[in-house]
């Protein structure tokens, strides 16, 4: 995690949801070998009555 929402419970819930629901195929080079890559995700949360 790079940044926090400022609410630990929202941060923890977001991490759990990403680990549970997101699936992807790793990046591969021309030989088909998996290679390191960076990916990001930005999640916006709001409470009832505070929706942007």
C-alpha cells in the first residue's frame, strides 16, 4: 500500500477485497517467462450522505 485512506478499517477491507477478488496473468517477456511489473489500484470510499 502506498497511501492510507486515514481509516484503518477501510484500508484493511480494501486489501482483503483486492486479494480475494482480483485475478490477473503476470507480465511475460518474449520468451514467455514471468517478469516483475508494477500495478496500482485507487479505491474511493464514502459514507452514506457523503457521496461525491
